[in-house]
C-alpha cells in the first residue's frame, strides 16, 4: 500500500471559539483532502495574545513533525473544499510558497501587496483575481502552503512584527510581511493562485471583489 503523505495544517487560535463558517469550511476541505486516500492531516494549533508568537510556534511544531506540506489557515476565513489539493499541486510542481486570494475586510481590494512606498508596503494592483498563478511579494497568511524546506532556509523567528522607517514616521508591519521579507532576502519565490478565492469574515463573509 502506498504511504500517505502528511499535511500539517497550522492554525493560530487566539480566540476562545471557532466561528461556525470557518469550522464548516475546514471540515469540508479536510474531508475532500483525506477522501483521496493519498494524504492525512495533522492539526497544529498555537494560542497566544500575539499573532507572530503563534505563527512561530506553529512553524516550529509543524517542522518537527516532518510533514510533506505545511498549510496555514486563519480562523476568520472560509475555504473552498479543494483548497489543500490545489495548493499541494503547486508545491508538487516545484513552488515553495503559494497563497490563495483573500479580500481585505475594509477595502474592496485583495490581500496581495508588494514592498515599496513611504510605508514600506503598498497594494499590488497588478495582481488581479482569476488570472492564474502569479508571482507575488506579499500576501496575507490564511490559505497559504509552504514546503517544509522553507523553514530550513529562513532564520527563526520567521514571523516577528517589524517596523519600517518612512519619511513621515515609523510604520508597524504585520508578521506576514516579515516572513515574505525573509523570503525575498533568501531568494525564495512566492506565488498566488488567483483563481483560488477565500472568504474573509467581518460580520458576514466577504468574497473576492471581481
């Protein structure tokens, strides 16, 4: 019998509860993934007051499990049932970091950004939904797959929040920006499957603006 490949699904859980819509979408993608008979999922969870601390703890635990893939999910998002299978295909094709596309909760934009501008990070309006696999610099970190080798190339801590000194002040960056900054420094190409859309929870699920 062919040995199943291991997927570490990493989730930062700072809340005391899981939203219903996230739970249902997670169960859907777990069932679809494991039903193939080719993979099994190990859940990796960390809890803290700080998102960067949770991400780093998840990375450390996931790598220690020696998985074939690490998939990152956020509990305030929803995912199509075939999310993991689609992301795995990109890694099997040689990509090391691949995201889907998530709408910003406050603006009718996606979560794909690039380095630059006075604040150090600006929206990358060149990346449009439904345009296939696109090279990117920065995305959010919900619905992202990383090959485990990434964390042997990067240096811990991987997700610590940082600061950018702009002309008109200092701006705090999220933990995902620091991760992608390290990827850029180490020569790791990052990608987005712009045909893979996630929901982002506010008081309702927001879909990608097309």
